[in-house]
C-alpha cells in the first residue's frame, strides 16, 4: 500500500440507521482520520454530524446490487481512500464476493466468499458449530419438518437473500427476511405461505428457553483474534427477541471459549458479531447467528472502550500490532428508539413461548436502568445533530 493510502480516507457506507455508521465516523474523525460517507439516501441522519467530512451518493443495494458494488469500487479506486468498512450484510457480501476488484485499490479485512457463505447460510453454520462442539438449536429445512409437538420457531435460512444463495431469487437484487414465526405446539404452520413470503425454504429451529442473551464481537486476522468484546443484552427491540437496545459490557470465560472455538473452526478473517442465548436449564451458551460486519449495538461497544472502527483501520493499514483490545466492564448503554420499540412490542407482540412482561413493570425497569446508566446512543452533547435528524425521521415515518 502506498504512503497516501496508509493515511487516506476510510470509506463508510451509510445506511439510513446511524447505529453503526455514526460511531465509526466519530471514532475515526476524533483520531484525525479522514472519512468518506457514501449513502443511497439523500439525507441519512449521520450526515447531520459535525464530524461529517466528504459524502457521496450510491445506488440502492437492494434494487441493483451490482450497480451498488460498482459505485463502491469507483470510490475505493480514489487514491485518497485506504479501506472500506462493512456496515450491513450487503456490504459484507459485495466486499467478499468481489474482493479482487476492491483489493486492486484498497486493503480489506473481510472473510473470503466461501467462509461468508458458511455464516450467511444457517444450515451451513449449524454444521460448522457441530464440528466446533458449540451448542446450537436443532436446525432443519422447513420442508423436512414433520413433528410439531415441541416448541419451534421458523426463520429465514439466510442472513441475506441473493441469487448467489437462492437460485430463484431475482438476479442483481438483495433482501432480508427478518420475520421469526413462533409456532404453537401441536400446530402445523402454513408451509406454502412461509416459503412464498420469504422467497425460499426457511428453516425450523427448536425454541431455546433462555435466561440471558449475549453478544461476542471480534476482529480476526486469518484465524487469530486481534480484539474481542462481550456484552449482555438486557433488553432487545422486542420482548420476544431482536437486536439489543439496553446492553452492559461483560466478560464470561465460557462465552469466550465457545465463540473462539467457532471462529477457529471457520478460520475467520475480519469482523464477527455473534449472538448467543444462555440456556435457562443447562447454562450453555447456544449459538443464534453470526454477522460479518459492524453491529447495531456498536455505540455500546465503543462506549466501553472497545474501539472496533479504529481497530479495523489499524489492521487495514498495517498497524495491527498497535491494537489495544482492553475494555471496561459494567458499562451500560441504551438505544432511545430501541427502548420505544421494546415498549411497543409489550403492547403488540405475541408469542406462545415467551411470557409477555407487564407494562408498568416494563416502564419501571426502563426508567430505573436509564437512571443508573444514563448513556444513550448518538446523543453526545457536542454533536446532537444526528439524534435530532434521526428523531425527525422517526416521527415523519410514523406519520406516513
């Protein structure tokens, strides 16, 4: 890599949500590292940050993934750009599938396509977990399920839908199927409707009774960990599951061992966000999924001192030996919008497997935790524009 690229800009794809893009922008900018924000949206909330440097427009990845890739390659080819950070599944996918095109110009820290497929396909992930000796719920394709007497959930087989994974999926498009169906014991779900709604044959997994949800994050260099982080998810964006909106940094040795065993089996390279459930009866950490990108709760990670945006830049520019992977335990953070979503889920969501919490008790717990841990994602007093823009956008979407 040339000297210009070693000190050049970091290309940050900017989806509508600022949950991962803003902490990356802030982390790098406060260290004097230039950035280039690129988005398919005209005014994403992260553009309201005072740390915004340069911006560029991208095609919509879900409408034309190849055009999106070509636009990113064009920006990566600029002599002042040194690397690209994957913010979402589409970014991880194009950076891995077309790595040869990007690596003519920049250094990436992403898994090869074969490894990416092994975590994007939950059937292959289950096989890898079994080889690594890591607990995972019993998993099988929906069209092979014939016993519904137990407790089961139906979910997408793939983290990302593309024609690379699903032959019948429209060429050049991308999408996600995030709905999770909790099946009542003894009832047979509508297989045809589920297949049609998800554009592929989804999977069935046994429901795992849990007394805690956890996240393990890591940056790996060809099988070797450069930095790792853990938090406990105390509340998600729904009481039946979902991304963390109140989390607290922790270190659990058994969780570290389970995550490292899986990533070692995969010979992992790049970012990994692994979600686990602690089995309420056995105490085992049961694997949920692996995301090969920056994660929704990144503000919480950086707040605890685990600066993964900076770690990524250090590895991409040949400074991996300078990474300090330490972080503080017990640091709690909240997502303002996520806390509202959790409250709405208490009123609206329903599951035959998870008891609905009481409304008053939920409000009491939310206010108590906010009083004890008064840190909120992207609400820095010196840079409130992102929060204001995001709130305006939330209100506008609700009104529409």
